[in-house]
C-alpha cells in the first residue's frame, strides 16, 4: 500500500490539481486534434453514403480502419509531447515534479479522445460491425 498520501498532504493536493490540469489540457488538445484529423487527414476515407461503402471491399474498410488507428497512435504521441511542454504553475512547489505524474507522461487520454470523437473512425467501426454481422 502506498502511504504517500499520508506522508505529505501538500504534495497530494498539488498532484490532484496537476491531474485535473493535465486532464483539461489533454482533453481540449485531443478534441481539437480529432476535429482537425477528421477534416484534413482522414476525410477522404469517410464513406458518407451506402454507395460509397459498397464501392470498397471489406478488406479495404479494415485497412482504412487500421490506418486511422495507427495514425491516431502517432498523433497521440506527438500531441502528448507538445502538451507536456505547457507549464504547470505549481511545478517545483514543495518538491513536486509535474512530469512525473503518470497522467502527464501517458498519452492514453489523448488517444482515447481521438478514437471516441472521430466521426470518420466511428463510421468505419459501424461498417466493420456490419461486415462482421455484429
């Protein structure tokens, strides 16, 4: 059991503020990146009509989806590296190190937002569900 919380309540309070701060920054960045990716990077893969869907093979839909997921992984990595550079106002206070917080060092939140907020990826997943009869 980690008793760090009991050892230094000031550090714990700063850490909670850091987690909220990182969550807000990473969420806003992820949402904006999702919108930009849909609009400029993956829009050509968007199948808007039933005719568009039927023009592509099942394999092509799976490849498109895999490409989008890989692209989002790379975008999450780069976004995390950029968003980590935004200074935390309480960094260094009472020996607190902002970059050591797991929520800051991980790009999982950004990736989750990219995947869940992408209209193009959501439509591709629906197509694959139909293909697999799920």
